[in-house]
């Protein structure tokens, strides 16, 4: 019984770290896009903003999963690694977004919240996913 309780508490801790990191990712995407992200997605039903946010969340989740898997049942290593690699991933994703913005015409944040689907959102989404995958691979 003690193993089940311990496993549940460890899972809860990893879940909390993962959700907090995704919350930070949400805030970063909200800061990168004009307007309120919650209104853009849930009120205006903006597909561009939703795809950008979803790709960020999957990227962060991929990093957290890799950090947990690499911890080899060492809880402290896993939880610290998940938090540290998650923050690093968010920083690198933000830097990649800014680099992409600098290399492309227009303001990427503005383009990504246009009401009509825009191909640039797919490029930005893939940057988020690839960044998460690269960091995940580096962890293992």
C-alpha cells in the first residue's frame, strides 16, 4: 500500500510541475501575441492562436516527459530536471520565436492572431514542437 501512496504522490508532484510549466508557456504565448489569448481562442475562436498555444503546450509536455523518463526512478533528479529542463525549453522556444520573427516579414505575433488561417502559424508551431523534441532528445 505504501508503494501505491508513494507513486501517487510522485505522480501528483510531476503533474503539478508539468501544469505549472504549461501555465508559464501560456503566459509567454499570451505576451507574444497582441490581445488576450483567452479571448482570441475561446471567444473569437482564432485557430491561429489556438495552434500556436497547442504547439507550445505539446513542446513543454514532451520536455517534461523526457525529464521524467531520464530520471531512472530518482524522484529528486526527476522533479528538478523536469522543472529545469522545462524552464530552459520555454526560454529556447521564446528565443526561437523571436528569431523567427526577426527573420520573417511583418510582426509574427500580429500575423498569428489574424482571423483567417495563416501559413506562418504552422511554421511557428513546428518550431515549438521541434524545440521540445530537440531538448527531450538532449535529456536522454
